C-alpha cells in the first residue's frame, strides 16, 4: 500500500475502551461489515480487498478476528435493521460500505467504532465534523465522488465531441446524496456548455425505464453519480446503454471493465484495502475521533475501447494517452 495515494490531515491516538476488551485472552475481536448489495457473491470482489487490507496488518478472518456480514440489498429499511442488529451483537467495530451504510451505522450506535468506506462527502453528509477531526465514533475513507463530477463531464465531452445534453442518473433512495450530486453536476455542465438532465431511480427495476426516457429524449450520454446501487447493477447498466448506443461515464474501473464506456475515479482496491489501517489502529486503542478521514490523491481514467467501437465512437489519440487503462 503506497501511503502517498491518500491524504492524511492529522494523526493522533488515544485509549479506546473497546480495544482492551477486544484483546482479552481467548476472545477474538468481532467486526461487523455492513455492505450495500444483496448477497455475499455480489460483494466478493470488495471483500477480497478488505481481507487483503486486514492481512496487511496481520488479521485473518476466523484466526484472530471474526467478520459478521450483513447484506441490505440497497434497501433503506434493511440498512437500518442490519446496522441495529450488528450494534446489538456488540461487535467491537463496524465497517460500513457506502454512504447509506455509514449513515445507518451512525444512527445505530454512538459508542461502537465505525470505519466507513467509499463515502463521497462525509462532511456534507454530517458523518464527521471535519476531515481532520472527525469527532464522535466514526472515521474512514472518502472517495470524493461529488467533487469529481465536473472532471467526469469534461472527459465525456472530450470523448463524444458534440456533446450538448447529458443525463445524470441519481438514486433517490439516497436523497441527500442525489441532491448534492445534481447541484454540483448542473453547475459543472453549464460551465462546459452542456445541459444536464437528472434522471431518478430507486432500485434495480427502474433502469429499463430510465434508459428508455434518456433515449426518447435524445440525450447523448450518461453520467452516473457515485452510488452503491449503480455498482451493483453495473452489468445491467452496461447492457442497457449499449442497446441504446449511449456512452456512460462511471465512477470506478470495475464498471468500465463490466462494459460501460468510461470511468474516472480513485483506485477502488486501494481504498478498500486501506480500511485495514483503520481497523488495526482502533483495535490497538485509537479513537475514531482522532483518526483523520483519508481522501485519495490518485485517480484513474479507464476507457473501454471495445464498448466505444460498439457505440460507433472514435476516441482521439490525445484522450487515449490520458487513460491509465484501455480495455480492448
């Protein structure tokens, strides 16, 4: 793990009451993992990244720690139900993957330490007081999803050329996140001379309708706001986009690898793997309040050239040279 891939604003440590209990002889620390998708199979790849991050600090599930997994299937009621369930199990620490999971975990407990992963804007969401001094019982890893939207639209415009109308798909099951994404994206699009059309979904069954509307309205391309639902439905999104010949800009390389046209964002494996650092610090006595939220500093552009050819797009050599990875 290269530490320079993250910004650490301040360091600090203090005794954490649960840490002592977690290290009692014969008792393995239990870590509750609140995911966002529906099954263990859906989360297999991110889990492997977390496991590697834990292994970096000497932790192996079933040997010296125990992982308790919950899968909310992108449902608001299940996020909250499972967060409460993990809190009632009195786990020693929670890992919360995505913003809805982090919010649910924060509501469920004010004492159990929480490490969030892949949260776009933890300050605006009020998960933490600030990046440098999170406060409370929660800290973790941000992905700067909202801040990267202008760059995503800019890259998409460079790729498509005559781009004037873009759809932004947002998940209204995460209303605060959707509101913020639309606000920032609209300003960025206007600056580039592009009209933004927000398209709302709430679950997997809404994508067919959403892409039909986009196609009927003659919108030229799609940007996905950062949301766990879109990652979970990445294959469906890629299929629908290709059927309607729509270039899609996603937020993680896993989506470009699944068939979307482009992605721009931080390295997802590095972010998930870095969670092992926070787990280790907390189990050894640090307070989440004193562990600064980390932000990525390295971002990757991935272009799926196979998808581009299927869409009839010719990518300029200049843009191809900017890509960190080209899928052929």
